[in-house]
C-alpha cells in the first residue's frame, strides 16, 4: 500500500492516451486518479477505480460509500462484491451502513442467465447459469465449465418422479467437483418461488456438496421436505437458505443444521412451517442454540420465516439477547406474529441495535404497527394479513405457505 495518497501507485492511470505516455502526459496518481476515473462513463473504468479506492483509507472508503448510495444497480452489485471479497472490515462495514442487503453473499447477487447449449458459456464473472438436469449434463461438457462460479439447478415441483431429481443433481454436481472447482454459489430446488402454495419436491442429503466444495460460499435449497445434512465443518460457507413449503421443516433437519460448524456463516434463513398446530413448537426447543447466539459467531442475518409459532420465537429472542446484539437484520416475516409477540420486541431495548426488523406478512394491528415505527431501526411491516374478526387464537391465522 502506498502511504502517500498523492503519489501514483502500481495500478494508477496515466492521462494522455498515447502508449507510451508522452513526456507532457499527466500522471493521475493516488486518490485524485481514483476520483477522476469515477467520472468516466465507461463501466469497467468506474469499477476498477472503486476497487482501488479501498486502498486509500477513509477517503477512499467515503468514495465507495457514495458509489453504493448513488450508482446504478449494476455498479452497486460489483462494488459490493469487491467490498465483501477484500475481507477488509471497513469495506464490509460500509455495506452494512449503506444497505445491509449488499453485505450478504447470495445467489441473487449474480446475473441470472439461462444456459443455452447452442450458445455455450459466454460469461462467467458474476453470472449464475440456470439449468435443468439435462442442461446440467450439457453444461458439464463445455470447455469453459471450470470457470463457472454460480449454478441455479431448477426442478419443477410437479414433475413426474420429482422425488429423484434433487438426488440426481446432488450426485452429478458432487461427482464432477474437479470440473466445477471454481463453484462459489449453488441453488438446487423448485424453480418456482410459490408465494402461497407448497412445493412437492422431495429434498435429500446435501452433505456431498459441502464436502466436495470446501470453498462454496452460498447454498440454497427449495422444496417440500426431507433435507439432511451430516455434522461437518465448512470454513467458507457464508449463506445457508432452506426454503421448505410442505407444512413444516423436519425437526431432524433443524437438529442437523445446529450441529454444523460454520465459522464464516453470515446469513441463515429457515422457513419453519406450521408445527404448532400439530402439537410441536420447535421454536423454543430445537432452535434454541441459534436463537441464543451459541452457534455461528459471524451471523448478521437471521431469518426464521413462515412460522406459526412466531410469537414464541419473538419472546425467546427477547429473553436471550446475545444473538440480537450481533445481528444487522432479524426477519420474522411470513408467519403468525401477533401484537403479543411484537410487544415483546417493542419493549426490548436491544432491538434498536438492528439495522432492519422485517415483520411483514404477519397479523399485527394498525396500532402496533404505529408503535413499532418509533423504533430506532428500520421496520418492514407491510403487508399484513390481520383478521380483525378472529374468534380464537388460531382462527384464520396461517403461515404464508400453509395449505
């Protein structure tokens, strides 16, 4: 690192245009060079300048923050990726300060592209290729397969033999780990994100993926039931998302997730389902190691979504403040949270340390929403599914994906 921010560095640009530069050319070094290149209309030049800005201390960091606030979505996505991957605490804190959603590494951060065999792999940087099972086998034959960073493996929940598709994907991907050695992000599951219906896709054991890809950063699965993970340690996984839609997440799955050793995990999203209607509340039992903060020391986002025991989760979180103190985002959306659970959050001082509290698509009254708006953190409350004419505790109250 160049200690003099006014002196040109190894990668600083030279103004003049000729090669080699003329004697009269002006060397644009240091932070001035970065600022000048940020004014360029060329996307690649802007990105290069912002990636270098983090080398110039607080001044450069301020430029990154401004870019995150005011740039196009494409620029923001790339800048966020650089900030995450540098590992510099200042860069990551800038993401949290400006927009915490930019902080997290997700499959959504990649540009979606459907793989077409006749076109092949035309881009791999920041691109997630979407394939069905036939497409995956064709993709694996491409000469550029070793450059792929992200895969979206799509299964239609109502296919015939849908219970075998997940296993086929897992086995094929893990068997070809040498060809896919650059893989960082993987989605396997129902290709449709059903807002109000359940998936019939049977999931399976994802342990082969974690063992075959020790540098995987994102794993997201979507289906009905049956996810299994053996207790393994994974040094690089930053994001784990389990979207289950068939009534409830299996209690064994929750136990197995709690047995994982994931020191880098920053984002954990679980869709819990409707256990309490059937005499089981795993929210205050099996989830306790997560809620208490005992696991996953780097966790910044905790999503316990689509749960019919949201009130119990909220109350448990306020009784065990350790995890709240570390989080940037708490997401209890798509569940059955009522004013009772929301009041526990409202009266819990540590909740104000969050950047964002998402309690949308629950059962909160207008008065409670107005009270929650007074919190110091950002609160997402809309929409709500409140029924003012409820006659009993569970009348007409369903989780978002209940059927």
